[in-house]
C-alpha cells in the first residue's frame, strides 16, 4: 500500500544561494520575492518566527525583513529572532522591517507627526551602496504611521522624506533599511535599489535563470520519485500543463495524466486539451463526467457549497480513474507559490485570501505522496518554463481558469441550459479579445451569467432574457487587479455579438470594479 498523503515532498530541494524574506504581514511581500527573482536571484518567503539557526540552515546570501500592518509599539507585534542581525549576511529592512531594525538595535521609533501614505519624494543625502547611480531625488511609495526618530548606534542617514528618515545603513555590519517600498511599481527606481542591495551589498550572482531552473527541477523530481509512478490531474491550464511536461521530461512514461471533463469547461476546451497532450505522447486518460457534476450541483446556489460539491465530486471521479490505471506512488499537482502563500498560514501572518483547489484539500484516503514541481514558482516564471519546454503559445498565455470552472461564473443554480448560454458568450469574449490583440495585456477576460433577467426589444418583439456581465482585468499576480479600460469599439463588438448570437441573452454589462475591494471572480 502506498504511503499516506504527504503535504510536502520528502526530498530536500536543492536551493541556489539566494534571499530569505521574513514575512511580517505586508500584502505586497510577494512582490519582494518577485522583484528579487526578476533580478536573477532566488528568493523564498518564510514566517518571521523562523529562528536564526533555521535561517542559517537555509544558507541565504541575504535576508529581507518585509513590511507589515503592525506598529512596533503594539503589544504582541511580530518580531524576528534578534540574532538575525548577527548572521553575517546583509539584511534589508523595508518599512515595518526598518522600524524593527531601528528599535531592536537601540534606535528610537515614534508615531509620525505627518503620516505618509502614497506617493512621496525622498532626498538622497549620502546614498552609499543602496542609492548608487540613482540620483539625488527619488519618487517612492510610502505607507507608514511610525518612523525612526533616532538612528541606532553605527548607522548613518542615507535619505530623508521631509523631516523623516527615509533610509539608513550600517554598511560595516551589512545592515540596510528603507522606509518606503522599493518592490512596488510606484517607486520609480525601486528595482535598481534592490539590485544595488543584491549585487552590491550582498555580492550575490544572478544565477536564477530558466536553464538552471529546468535542470534543478528535473533533478529534484527524479530524486523524489525514484522508480515510482506519478498520477497527475491535468486541467489544461498553464500550471498543470507545465507540471505535466516537466514531469514527463523527468520520468517519461511513469507519468499518467488524468483529465476530468466535468462539463464546466469553456467551449471546445476538453477536446483541445486531449488532442494537444496526446501529441506529446503522454499517457493521458480522459474521464467524461459532466452529467454527474450537474446532478450533484442541482438546486445549489451558494458559491461555497458549489466549490465543495465540485471538489468532492472531482476527487471521487479522480480516485475511480486512478484505481483503473493501476498502482501509483505519487500525486502530481500544479501548485504555485502564490497558492501556498495564500492558502496556508505557514508563510507569516499575511491574511488568507481564499482557499485553492490545489492546496490542502485532498482527503487523507487518497494515500499518495505529493510531487509539486512548481510549488516555489510564480506564474510568470511558470510561463517562461512552459515556453522552454515547448508548450504552444496558446497554452503558455492561457488566462487563469478557476478550478470549479464555469460553475462560479454562472451565478445561482447551475443548469445545462445556463452553461450553454455562458459558454457561447464566453467564447465570443475570448475571440474578440484575441482579435483585438489584447490577450497578452490582460490577466483574465471572461463572461459571467447573472441570475437576473431584463426586458429588451429584438425586432418588433419584447424579450425578457438573461443578463451577461463581461469581466476583463489587468494584474501581475492576481493579488491585486484593475479593471481593464478596453477600447470602446472592442466592447461594442463583444456586446453586439453576444446579444445577436446567443439566444437567451439580451443585455450585456461591463464590470468596472477592481481587486480589492472586489475579487476577480464573481463567486
């Protein structure tokens, strides 16, 4: 009997020398990791509770203390192991991380008289390593209520914002701190400042590239799986597709892919996915289960109940197919790093935003160990890896699609008739976005069928039919998203085609809400 499901691979990953980011709850901590990786340096996010010994065991080339919503004066506010400053590697404190560094090393932190939120300009006084080549005045992004009033012993002032300390450093000890957020796009030269820290202060090498990543991932998979067999749930999305090709490269025919057609997919998607992966000569099994999913969803309107029913039904179908395919030792998943950070609170106090169908939802009875080759990668890195593995552009740049499929874009009860309307409307949105050359600019573009009907006039007849909402957003990682200001002619064509071609829809509306406060999906 295979071992019970393990939530983490048993083999220790081969980590390149990189940066450990301690998370103090900032909603943009992920951006620090992304910017560091974009500079060619590996990075990992860890909880702030990591001891100095645990950090040392990771063999980092540098440590970053993230921002966070707390005040250093608040009772129980998060703090790192004080020995983090004595590890012998450079440390960069950002916002709350700077305030921690200032207070814990003997400086004085007080509530700011004039709190700074949003755009600000800082004056560089003596820039040192951090501000090398960046100029005397910098446009930055601030978000803080406290500030360092008196520098710790050994530190010197690097930059000011009005009367506040904007940056400080004890370069002899390799300790640096900035009050603003260099990781966000609003800080105009923030990426350059981070590179100054990585390559100047920490003397790291830009070794994080796709060639080395691909070799490392293949080696990790082979070390973990050994002579075993892997069963992968293939959805046809970017994540599972790249995971499938990477596993196939590592272990060949010892990988079996199972594609569950739940009847909740986009128009023509099931046939497209099956045809594409059979061309790669993968061992692919397709389970047609649309009728079963619809029966289970009958009468259910609550979004969370929909998700649970779909998840439980998927596991049931998947288990049945796995039993037919024989004995497997591992379950492969296309889990990404943001899935892990959002769904599991082991990465620090950042708020859990939503549960993901890839993470933490498998029942113990599935009795597989997990192999998650993309678990430490961001979406943009997965796309680059997919291109390197030969995945077609249409799959590499496919927009994210929710695990529950069209069920959470069909508000209210899910029926075959509603799905048919939604599928046609969604196909029109997709085709018009592609025809306008906008696909790569958008994070997601899709249709939502609303549980309301409206009066219309078509020809000389009165109609009373469904309303369709169109949702198009821009984003880099789905943590935040802005509604896309599409060209008016594109919106006009989408609306005209849906109303003319989809019998049953007589009104189209456009969603102009951003995340936050809204979410990208409607349910």
